[in-house]
C-alpha cells in the first residue's frame, strides 16, 4: 500500500505528475485551437492574401529548379540558405506550393512549442516560454504562416536550446540559420567564455561556409543578394520611418515609393535618416562588444538573454522593420522564459504589446499609413516606441545581471 501511494505521488522534475499532465493538455488544447483559427485566416485570405508565397516564393522556387538564384531580382535580399526554404514545399508537391509551405510552417511552429515545453520541464526551468510562444504567435494572425520567418526562428530556437549541453551543435545550427536569414548568428553571442565559445563559434563558421559552398556550386548567383541590400532605403514601418511619418504630418514633402520589395520613403533628408540608422546599428554592435568584454557572470539564462538583446538592438536600428520580424523576437523571448532566472521578463511584456500593435499596424492600418493618415502614424509610433523601450530594458537588465557590479543585481531582480 505504501509503495502504491508513493508511486501515485511521484513528481516529474519537481512537479506533481497530474499537474504536469494537466498543463500539457491545456497547452496542447490551446495550441491546436489557436492554430486552427490561424489556418482558417490563411484559407480565407481576407486579412492578408498569401501573395508573398503564391507569387514571389513560388516564382523563386521555379527558378531554383532551373539551377539559378533570382539574379537581377531586387526583391531577393536573402542569404543563399533561403533557397532551402523556397525549395521545401516541393517535397509536398501533391498539396500545391502554398499548402505545402503552410504545412511546413505549421510543423515548425509545433516543433518550437514542443522544444520549449521539454526545455521548461527540467530542474530550474519554466514552461512560461512554451506558453509565450503559443500565445504570442497568434497575435500576428495568419502572417506567420505566409512568411518564412517561423522556419528560421525554429532553427534559431533549436540552436539556443542546444548550446548548454552541446555548444558545437548549437553553433552549427546557428550557422545554418545565419545562411537562411543572417540574424541567427547572434544566438552565439552569449556563449560562456572558453571551450563553449570556441566550439560554438567555430561550428557556426564551418556550417555556414559548407552550406554556402554547396549552394554556390549547385546554383548560379548565390551572392547576388549583397548588392540589393546595399541600396535599401528607409522603410515606412522602421524606427526612422515612424519619425518621417510624423514629419509628413507636420508638412514634410516626402512620399512613399515601392522599391526593393518594400515601401520606402523618398524625399528631402531621407538619406540622413538612413545614415543615422546605420550609425545606430554600429553603436549597437559596439555596445554588444563592450558587454561581451565586460561580462563576468554567466548563468543558464545569459546566452538566451544576450541573444534577445542583440536581435532587439539590430531590429530597432534597422532601416527595415517588417511585421514578421516580431516572430523572431517572440521566439527568442520564449527561450529566455524557459529559465527562471532570466532577466528578460519585463521585456516579454513589452514585446507582447508590440506584437499586438504590429497587427494593428499591418494589415489593419497599413494602407492608411501609406497615405499619411494620422491614426496610422500614431499606431506605428507606439509600436516602435514599445520596441525601442524593449531594447533599452533588455540591454540594461542584461548588463546588470552579467556585467554590472554585484550590488546592481539586488536592484534588478530577475
């Protein structure tokens, strides 16, 4: 009898088995129901028609089948690894390109929530990350399933979660992700000094180099994207763009022009705003280098917190801030929340608010923003203010937790 009672009272990673199962069921139930709504939105196409996938991605896919990158297409601004994403739906050819793409995105979404859930069940960890991902992604409505950012984020999340026990694997995954959309290379920024850093960074360089050589051998024009990026201007949803939105309401004579696959401002002083964005990106890089040199305390949360801070900085200072970029930030924040001692909980709140405001921006107010509507300008200013605040709070708390004086930790509880 005693043995039966002991078995019934077993604990799983410090939590009663019944509670663990109940939470898992609740998470699975919410994930399934919310994703059915997202899929329904994709099917109707009323909020955001899947033009990006059906026209642009599929067109690129057909070009890859002939052995060539989209040479001369100014909208192609991705590293060569993005070819793998465009070719992926071809593995599900009977479904059609759009359906195949959505199925792959849905599978990637499921893989992220499962990985975060498993990570959160270890001692000293939390399932808050899995819940944040499950709750945060639907705030963008159907957009995550008709852009390829969920697929990239899946690789980045896997890279971060692998770093603790297998830094070489984490670095290799980060390298693959960087060859798909650059930003995942920042996931190795916070690896602890010493052997872990060497393994992660060398693996990143090796995997990225191997994939680049293979793709450059198989396809023509693998590095044509570099010249297209050089000419990018100030996109209307960027931090600089929101400033120009306000300036237009005050009489600035600029206008919106479609260029390089996005909508950018043209007019007096736009080049100054673009230059300031680049200067801020350089300053962000300098701050991250300083943090890396000054950091003295590493916890299980530090690599995750550093990755979020880095990607936030480069998102906020970029000349382009597309709505789907919030998928990256939700994913990285979710990884941070798998560790109870993370310093980024206030950042998670700000980013959830920013994600909700992003949907108000696009698609709800987007077309009015192009015309210079005041309410639309207010929406994008608030969204970008939330992102900027999240970046500042993230960096301050990361510094206090790992590079500040020990007494600072008491002032900034995790």
